[in-house]
């Protein structure tokens, strides 16, 4: 028969061992114990090059990833999207969730809500639809029924109206802002994608 004092000594040893065993059994069956892994999916379009290369990668949480991409030609503007947020052509980010990185030539084709200042300082909004076979030019129509031709060279956009006086809109495709000239006035415009 074990006496009271000896029983206390054995319990001091047995209890911590039992707790440790239970913890090991509990965590031993958990495959994701420790730092989680995340997936980086890289999609590179339109002849762009750089690193990381296109593919799917499994990376540790908090791993820093450096990236750098180049356009197919020097005068072409590209965009790097990381989970739909726009980044520069090079930089870095930290893996804290699954990430999709897309590299592509900046392509304005589609619908844009364009706001421009008028002489009376009132802004007017129109929808402009850019169409074409390439990201470098084509035709456009606007919601007022006007149309014309657009071209992109490097970061420069030119929209020349065919049927609205002598209006020409110029600006940057990376910021979609600029100036317009027509009927002897020069004012400003800005646009946001609406499709």
C-alpha cells in the first residue's frame, strides 16, 4: 500500500508526463501545425518576361518574394497585379495569404467612365468604349454618340474625335488622366474603368 507522501511524489511525475503525452497525441495528428504554407500563382501574359516565372509555388508564411518584370519591347507599358492591386514593374511582397500575381501589357480596351471639366467649371461624365485588335490603338465611341480613333505609344494616349469639333484628348494610360483641347479651350479629364 502506497503511503500519502509517496503518492504525492508519483503524481508529480505522472501528471506532467500524462499532459505531455496528450499534447503530443493532439498535435501529432494535426498536419498543419507550425507555419502555414501559401500558394503563389504567377501568370505572365503578352510576351513579358521576368521573375518569378509563370507557375504555381508553395511558400512559407511571411516569406518575402522579390519580383521584376520587363515588357516585350522598351516602349510598351506593363502592369503587375498582385491580388488585383496594381504594383510597379519590380518590388517585393510578403506571403501572408494565397497570392495571384498577373503580369500583362497595360490594355485600356473596354469601358471607361470619363469625367472632363467644361468651360463653366462643371464636370461632365460620359462612358467611353475603346475597341481594337491590339492594346495599341483602334476606335472608340462615347455615350453621347461621338466616335474617333485612339492610339497608345509607351504611356501616352491620344483620342482624336472624328465627329466632335476638333476635340483631342491626350494623357497617360497608367493614370488615365490628361488634358483635352477643342474649340480653342484646353481643360482636364480623368477616367476610371467601368467594366
